[in-house]
C-alpha cells in the first residue's frame, strides 16, 4: 500500500525493549561503561517489521493517532525508522511522536546534568532527523508534524525546529485536532506552528479510537487524567475519563491477534479505575483484571503502568484488595511478580503540603511518609515491584525537606524496589519554575543521591535474577546488566566525593 501519512520515531522508542518495559528507561542515560551500540542493544532492539516496514509493535500514543487517521479515511501507517525510504514517493505528511525528544524530561535531564554527556535518547532522535531520507522528504515538500508527551521540548530547541523544517508541533491530547491538521497539510494550506490542546479540547471517550495494530508490550489505556492535582504534573490538568471495559478488551484482542500475549494496563493510577473519588473500589478492579486475564490466559504477563501509594495502602487496608488481586488473579506458575511505577517525590510533610496536597488522599498529608512506607511494605509482601521516583530541587524545597526524604529512604531499605531520584523539570502548574541542575546540588541532595544509588543497585541484582530476567534467553542481557550495576557501584563513591568537592569549591 502507498501511505500518504507516515508516522515514525527514533529507535529508542520504536522497540519492544526485549519485552521488558523498564529496560526502555535505560535509554534515558548517556552511554557510560558500555559502547553506545551495546547500550542500544540493551534498551532498544529493532522490532520485527513486515515487508512495508510496518513494525509489529509500536508506541501506544502513536497507535492512537494512526487509528484516528485511518478512521478518518487517510492512508496512514506507522513505519519503522529504518524503512522510511520505501515510502518516500507516496509520503506527503511525516509525523513524529516521542516521550523525550531532547532528553529534557526526567530522568534524562538529570543523568545529562550529572555526567555532562548527552543521553542516548537525544542522540538517537537527532540521528533520525539528520538521516538523508528525512532531509529528502523535506526537500520534496513533505509536511512535518511532531507531537506526543514531549512536544513542549521543541520550545527549548528552536534552532533545530527550524533547521529540520518541522511545520507544526501538537502539544496535548491529539485526537480532536489531528484530523483537521492532516487535512490542511494534504491541501497545502498554511499550518499553525504550535497547537496547544488544553483541557477543554480533550477528547471524549467516544472520540478516543481503538488501536488498529499492536502496541509495545501490549500496553492498553484504561483511563486518562488524574484527580490528585500535584503542582509539578501536567497530567493533572486533563479531565478524568474511564475507558469502557469493552474498548479495553478490544485493544487486548488486537494485541493477542498479533501474538502479543502480555498486557500493561495504562493509567496514571490503575487502582482508581472507576473509583469512588480517590478510594479504590474492589468491584470494577476485580472485573477488569478478571476479564483481561481471561483473555490473555495463564501465559501472558501483566503489568500496571502507574499506581499511587495512597491507593495501594487504602485498597489493601480497607478491602484486602492488593492481596486478592495478586493471589487470586495475577500470580501463577509463570507470573511471579507485577511491576508498577509509583511516585514518592518527597519524604517531607511540609513540602508535600505545598506541592502535592492530595497525593496522600484519602489520608491527610501529615501521614505521607507513613503512607509511602505502608504501601512499600504491602507491595513487597505481595510481589509487586515498584519503580519509584523522587524529585529533587522542587520550588520551595528546603534543606530540611531533603533530610526528611533521606530519612524516609532509610525506612524503605527492607522493601524490594527501584528508586530513581529525578531533578525538578518545570512542568504543570510549576512550569515557570527553575530547572534543577548540577550546580544547584547541596550536601543534603548528595546524601539522597547516594542512598538511592545504594538502594537501587542492592535490589536491582535480586530483581534481575529472581524476577525480571530469569529465562535463559536473557542470560547475555543479565550479564551485561550485572556488569553495569557492578560498574556503577564501584564508581558511586568516587562520583559522590567529586560532587562533594565541587560544592565545597
Ligand atoms: S498523582 Fe501522579 S499523575 Fe496524579 S497529579 Fe500527582 S504526579 Fe500527576
């Protein structure tokens, strides 16, 4: 088929990350300890493609845009970046999507700031845009439209925006605006340079299409938006919408039909699916898990994209729901754990009150450290492995706040988890705040960095061997990652000492 609208992205996004979603995050770092090609092998192996260069699996957000365009009658398809040449003659619009085009998002910007080296995702996207086929497309008059969660980053790279000839940036949920923009592009009408899709233009449930082809690692969306209102987060500006179960199952079917047996339930808080405000309800969650697990069978893996720590604690303490979901539905001979991202952000009650007053709800913000610790214990006991984030350098943060975070890290030591500290990136209601960079680091931050590094390298070994990369097919990957952990651990003390020296001088 000849495609007039082609969607693509760079290799760090166009990959199934060895079917281990978390390995995708490795691309947020610079290539230290290993050559870049090996780094890319770990994080972003090439996907299977058909003879037209369409990948078997593609990033979920791009699949949604592709589906919207197909439903509107366009000849549109996602094409792997190595196969764009096949469509150069028919292509009239080329679209790009990314989570982190220029590595300004967390944690890429942090690794970059700390090491002074460009992260792999940024290098990879720049390489894509400099490819002869992309240059040729521009010379031919193909219109370029870029979007996705990292659309805002183009505002920090005006020179590259102009140099590469990107016509339009779409910042926000694209479903309601993308068809009109592509029509304009195909009719050679003038395109707006920047389209900001605010909450009032968010698509309704009926406007959100079902994907037409598989998503990376079987990711399917179960809801959009989040009611907690954290000031540093842009998701919170969007209205809350629950995707009906039949649409969720239709997307699982699409993935299964193409041999993708696993599913990652995507939401900013999976446990709030049809919740009573911020209080998880057993009935919709059990119904959702039962239906999805029946579809994928005992062989399929399941993961949650995100969950809030307050919901974990509430669900277990009020309804024994975490242990019920894990023991009665999720865990089996093959599925030994469930991975999820969670946000700690700070251990300080005072700071939590200022920037994320509802993060602990239905518990009061004064209980935040206790909420975090209880949720970690509950997850540890139920074979849920969290990848948690902390934010350093939030506006209004004081040294005492950072000390509280360090104290909380001590309390979290016994619980199996990965904890990643991130430097504050101005977003959401705090988008006018200042970036937190290496020069702003104080002694208290160094302590937190050190504690997270030790915590994570300690637990990463066990997680890798016992849960995450158990199969013999992952042996080479396991050895490389083990070497990497050893290397990071060996360099950690030296690195921390050099940071201390830098803040003294
Ligand atoms: S809980 Fe998470 S998704 Fe919700 S507003 Fe806070 S940071 Fe954003």
